[in-house]
């Protein structure tokens, strides 16, 4: 009986610690340094290897073909843990929030539901990191409150972007009033 009283706390304390850690991970709480797996000390971005399992789905966009039916691309966007909850509470993405957009070419086929486009070949990723602290003022891929980079599908660790003004920001100009993000396309931010 004395052995059980001695071993009990020794077993219980690690179990409680493991449970608390698991609950924090499940809750989607933001890590202490949310950019740690996305940017190095100089601000060079990379696609986080674990975004599909750790990040939350933010939403998707279908880009129509120029002619004919269907979509030419589908963009699926993910947000780092805690980013959606913070946005819902404050109306802003928190510093260090990471957005990853997968850009897929599509296939369009006739199915029982009609003409359907679905993801086919991954073309690459667009990664943005919220930067309200101006972490990398001399880096041409950081500015206007974000780190910005495009990555080809075969190079998730090396961006092809050289300057966010010319390579990235142009597509986001209509969303300047909402901190360069098309938040109207993400219902999860508003519910």
C-alpha cells in the first residue's frame, strides 16, 4: 500500500502534463514562435512540411477557365493554429500567423452531378506570414505587414519570388483594405 502512495504521484504528474499538452495541441493554440517552421533568421520563407495536418482549412477558390466550362485552378488555403480563432475575436490575423495557399491545376469531367472540376496537379504554394513587428526590414519579400513568397511544386524550400511588390502584392491590391487578404472568401472567419 505504501508503494502505491509513492508511485501514484510519480505516475499522475506526467499523465497530467501529457494531457495538458494534448489539450493545447487539440485546441489549436498558437505556438510560442509561430514562424519557427516557416522562416529562417534572415526571413527566407519555406512551405511548412506539416501544414496539412496541423493547420486549419481556411477556404478554397475556384479560378474559372478563360473559355469552356470548369475551373483552370483550385486554390486551397490553410491557416496556422490559432489564427482563425484570433481573427474571429479581433478582426485581424495575429502576428506570426501563417497562411499557405496550395495552387492546383484541375481536371474537368462530366459526372453524375454535372460538369465537375477537381484538383489534379499541384503547381505550387503561396505562403504569407503576418508581420506586425517588422522582423526583416531589409528583406524585399517582407513588407506591408506580411512576409510573401511563391514556391514551385518541386521546390518547397526555395522561393522563386524576389520582391513582394512585383511578384506577389499585385494580386492582393483589391484586398488592401482588409490587410491584403480576401477575407470575404473565408466564411470560417465570420462564424
